[in-house]
């Protein structure tokens, strides 16, 4: 009798989805489902961690700080807006008796001037004098004229960006007069006196900064004259209404 060819293989019991650890058969269905669930949980946890790192969980105002990625600059730094420097320049304008640092405009910006121009125009709007176009027109023409004049008078050149920054920051006293006019009006003798005082204040601050930056100590009156004319135009816009 010919021997059975299958008798040489070891006899293994049949076990479907059982708990046997036989190398010929897979583990049970419950263990398979458990392994699949654990692997799915692990992959989900890893994906969630990666997503949390990528999205940078946090509140919306943290976008203005450095609470995002490590080493990431804040939004204010990317826009080149430095609130501490803006405050320093504003305090310099509000204190006309203080000594002006000649390096105060090394980091010139237009964030503060634009805010002050918008505030001035908004105060006039609430006073019944919607003169946005006149304010920006006078500011553009006046800044261009003073920029050309300063480069003719001074040995140290100055760019239009710094000129606009100085003139915009020194508009701050005029903004205060506009705020007063919003409440009580300035089309009366006391208002005229306040307007003249704001012109002198703005002119003194702007000419002091220009003289300190450009080293024009002996030409301050020549610098103050055209600057005073510019702020005089702003004062007229705050007192009278332009009829179209």
C-alpha cells in the first residue's frame, strides 16, 4: 500500500477565529477588531496632534501676538507697526517743551499719521463738516511742498515718507480741537482762540522735529513758516464748512 503523501505534515487542529496561537491560522476576529481599532485610534491621535500643531490652537486675538508657531513674528511686526514708538512720538508732540531726539524719525511710519487724519476727519464729520477729500488733498499737496522745500534748504536729505510722518504726528493737537468742536462747536471767539493755539502747537512741534533731524538750528523760523500755513489750512477746515 502506497503511503499517504499528506501524512508527513504535522496534524494541526482546525480553528476558525479561535484563540489558538498557531502560526497557520490568523488570530480570532475579536483580536483582529481590537488591533484594527487600536491602530485606527493611534493614527487618529497622531493626525490630531499634527493638525493641532499645524493650526496652532488659540484665540483670534493671539494672531496679533507671538502665540503661534515658535519664532514666528507677530502681525504688528510684519506690518512694521510698533505701538511703543507711536506712543513715544505722540508724547513728544504733546510735550512741546521736551527736547527732541534727533534719531526719533529713524523708524518713521505712517500708521499713527493715518489714524490721526482719520480721527480728525471723523470728528469733523460728526460736527456736520464732511470734508474728507479736502483734508487728504491739503495733506498731499502740503506734504509734497514741504518735502521739496526741506530738501532745498537742508544739506541732509529727507524723503517724503519721513516728511509725511512728521507732519501727520504733529497734527495731533488739531485732532483735539476737532474733538472739542464736535461737542460745543468752534465757530465762535473761543473756538478761534483754540484754533490759533493748535496751529502754534502743531507748528512748534513739527518745526522742532525737522530742525533736530536735519540739524537746521538757525533756520527754524524759515521751516516753521510754511508748516504753519499748512496747519492753518487744517484749522480753517475745522472751523468753516466748504460749500459745494
